[in-house]
C-alpha cells in the first residue's frame, strides 16, 4: 500500500513539474509575428519550374552564355515547391487550383470557390478584408477567368463567366483590374452589359489608364479594363497592348498602388494569365515573352518592397504547369534559341505557324512539349520580405492561405 502511494506521489509531482515546464516554455515562445502590412501574391498561370528555367536559358543565350542569367523572382531568398493536385484529379485545372491557393481547400476541377463537399469556401482576400486590408484583384486576362475568380467568387462551373462577374458587387473589394470580361453580355448576348451591371451596383468601370486615373479620383470601388476591350468580350492574348491606353500587368499593379496609397494595408493578387495560354498552344517564344512580362510585374512588387522592406511580403508562385515543357528533347543536348527567336520576330511576334509546323520547329530547336493541357508537376514558390521564410520548403497549394495569414 505504501509503495502504491509512493508511486502515485511520484506521478503527481511529475505531472506538476511537467505542467510548470510546459507553461514556462509556452510563456517564452515568441508571440506570433504580425502580418505584413502590404502583401503581394503573384501567380504565373501555368508557369512551371521549366518555364522559368527556359526563360532564363533564353536570357543567357541573349547574353552569349549557356546559362547564368536570372529572372528577378528566382533571386528571392526564400524558395519552396508546391503540389497542385485537385480534389478529384492528379492534374488540376486553373479554377480548382485558384480555389486551393485562395481558400486552402481542394476543389473539383471546373469549380470556383467550392470545396469537395460543394460548400462555399472563404478566400484569403475576404479574411484580409475583415482585418482592414484593401483588396486588389489583378490579371492580364479577363477579370472573371478562373484564377482571379477563385479569389472572390463561388460557382459550380468556371465557364459561367457572367454569373461570376455579377458576384463582384457582393465582394466589396475596391480594385479589380484585367483585360475586361468574358461573356460581356451574358447568356445568348441577351443580358445587361457587364459594365452597366457593375455601375448600377456601386462600381466605376474605366477603360484604359488615363480614363482610370481621372475617374478613380474620390471613388472607392473601381474596375479597370483595357481600352481595346471597351464594352465587348475580352478573349484574346490581351496583354499584347493594342492601344496606348492598355496596361501591362506591371502597369495595372502600378495603377492599384497609386489608387490605394500606403496609409492602409493591402493585399494584391496579380495573375500573369497569358503564360498558360502560350503553354496550351506550345508556343515557346510567346511563353518566354509572357514569363518576362510576369517578371516585370514581379519587379513592381519588388520595388515597392525595397521602399517598405519591414512591412511588405511578396510571394510568387504558379497554379500548375502547362504544356509539359522540357529543355532538350529527342535525345538532343543542344538548344537553338536563334532559330526560335528569328521565326518569332519575322512573324511579328505572333502565332503564324500551324500546330504541326510549330511542333516541328520546337523539336528542331530542342524544346519539347508533351501536352496541350496541364501537367501535375510541382510548381515553384518564391518569396521575399516579412514572413517570407514561411514559404520555404515543401508545401501543398492549400497551405499557402494559412502561410499568408500566418495561422
Ligand atoms: Zn491555370
């Protein structure tokens, strides 16, 4: 009996000591770091690690070297890699990937802002809005396309563009920018024009940079669209500025920065959507051009970070890889950027080859493409600034929301 009591006493003392020690350790743990005041999340749609490497290979060729030239994003100090599979497929579509990144939950391919059970998910943009952040949704493709939509909308079918557009007033987000809108007049071209609907519901829709600068004075809910897509469907390779008033992705971010200023915190989601489109078409030089455009947009965020280094977080990632691009194909160990570039420049930087001719040119020049769709490869994650270390190492795309919110 005495022995049993002795053992019990030992257990009680041990438990008490454990409690003390644990309390002590917890007390000494640093408090969770405050979030960055300014957050940029840049998503290169379809930009796998090899798209990035191929673009650097092209830059190295331009510098007369085999390698060594670097994009800005790849020089960020924190690097990770994210898996991208969706709720129902090993290979994701853009809307499921956007939902996973924005909302932290896997989604069925083809759906926007819904989890595997079909329930509405909550985008990180809404969490940050509740915390007082101004929100900017920016893309060089239509504002109602899959990636931007994943950050503000809920829809069973990603191609129900009009249904996505008319959810914009419910968001209360102050700044949307993009090429314009797909399905501008809705089903059968018979519904209220998208800009009219948005204007009737509290937004000002401006076409082109100058118009935006004038009309945004004193306004708190703005939509920027390319001047060349005035009151019509935006469906083309729209970052190819057709009019002077059109904006590149970098310029759209600058418009957003000017519009919001730095008094209040902000979160900008910025999508380079045309990388994916070039990937679907297996157009090597177009892809390179789009990655360079995207890196120029990264530079706007980076320059802002340099001005506010203690308060800014910049994250760059992709939603999936598109095209299954390889550097080297058919046993070749050489690349012929000169021929690829020559064809591209001579054709006015446009896709003039048919698919067969294009495929032959790629193979001849040592660039392989394995699919006209997406692949399931991991995507890169680059980060710099306050809290950037959270984006190092292996992660899943559903981890990104929590890392942004530092939860
Ligand atoms: Zn995508």
